[in-house]
C-alpha cells in the first residue's frame, strides 16, 4: 500500500502511526475536505469520497456535541463487522485538521488512540515554524486546491 | 465505586511488588477498571498489553499449542503478567523482584471471577 503526502514533514509521523497500529487506511485532511496525506487508498476518487464524508461527519458530530454537551465532540469510533473507523481532530499550530483511520482485527481502538496522540505530538514537532495565515476555504478555490492535492498524492502533479 | 472487578484487582495489588492491576478489553485494548499508582499510564499499558496478549494467543493457536493460560513479560525494570478470560484480559505490572508464582496463582484464581463478572465473550 502506498503512502502519499502533500507536504514532506507529514510523512514520517504518519508512517510511524501506520506501522505501529497496522492501520489499513489513514487520511489527514483539512475540515473543508482538502486532503493532506493518505495511506492505503488506490484511487483518487476514493480519497475524494472519504475526505468529503469525513469532513461531513466531523462537522455534524461537532454540531451534535455542541447541542448535547455545549462543545463539539472531538472523536468518533465506529465498529463494523470486520473493520473499525476512528475519526478525530488533530490540533496543531496551523489549526485544526481531521484524521481518519480504518483498522481491522490486527489492531485495536486502544492502540489507535495511543498512537494517534503520538502522531499529533509528532506532527506538532515536525510542522514548519512559520504559520501560514489562516485563509478560509473559499468555494472558488476549493476545487482547484483539492485537485492540486490529489494530483500530488497520486503522482499527476 | 465498587464494581464486580474491584475485589480481584484489590487482591492482586495487595501482593508484594505488584504496582498495577488492570482489567482490559482484549479486542479494544481499553481499560475496563484498574488499580494504578500515581503517574502510571493505564491507557498505554492496557493498549499495548492487550495487543501483546492477543498476538500471543493467536500465535499459540497457530502453532497448535492451544489456549494461552498465562503470559509473562520480563524486563530489566519489572514484569508484566496477563491472563485472559473470555473477552477480557487481566494485566498485572510488577517489580522485577515480585514472587511470580504467587502472582500467577492470584491471576488464575481471579480469572474465574473475571469470566463470571462478564468476561465471557
């Protein structure tokens, strides 16, 4: 399975996470749905779908958390028959990102949570020090940025 | 709050040299209940110990050795012992000088209580 990242500093922490947890799929994305890194996906269209769904789940569970608890839920775990998904917020100086991973019976939620915390800490440590100004994900730029990132991940750039 | 697991965890942590005892979900690696000392990271121990136990169980089965009854990990700074009861694993963290025989007896005694308390999976 191939791993691909839009920015090189993300690769080592993500590789460590995947090798320690045995995760089948991993995806790091901006809450707008733009992908930053992926592991295990073979097709750009699958990454695009997973990003859109993950961003949607994150947004709706965040609102649900605000309604029920006064603050957004930050993580979600769903158990399927053979695979499980874990979706959580990754906070670092550049802002909030979403991390989605799919794992099977070789791994466990405990391991994934443990190495997710390490992943976030490693990303914070590895991130470039100069923080880019926060720019809104404008609809007019969204598709261009998404396509650019997918092209980088799947070697079409 | 006392739970069905409290008496067995108390009995284990009363053993000389035992520093932590945890009931962990084998599949999820999540702590169900624990007796820990200040500063111990129960979540980390639980996740890694459950993963280790699960792999030991699968390896034993693959090798045609049957079920794992008792697992012990020896390290310079201490020992980690585990027994499984259905869907749960009972994990003990102890000093290197602990009487492993006594811990083993207590763990095997506790395993029956563990299964009765909801560990059958």
